[in-house]
C-alpha cells in the first residue's frame, strides 16, 4: 500500500431520507476505501485508512460540506432532467 497515492473522492446526488437531505461520499486510495455521509461528516465504513487519516477525511467533509452539497445538487438536477 502506498500512502502517497492519490485519494479519489466520489459522491452521490442529493438523496432524501426520512425527510432530510443526504449525500453519500466514498474515498478511495488503491485498495483502501472509506465511506461517509453528509451532513453528518462521519466515516461510517473504512478499510486501510488509519484513525488519523479518517479524522482528516471527516475534517475535510466538515469544511467542504456546502461545496459537496452544491455539486451533489447539480447531479440531482441532471437526474431530474433525464426522467
């Protein structure tokens, strides 16, 4: 495992769950992965990332929460357009 490898992030569009808006995020680095949800900004599942790295991912999500939601909104808009 190469810790210097690039971490890639992908996310869903906005998903309504129990009347609240959520975005699900996945981080990948080689065979390492972490999954999290917004607006909670908590990693819910991980493999290969250290506890310190997970804290960093959660801090990143908290800082970029609004930006990620805006990008997710654009994905949601495209899905609505394709219906």
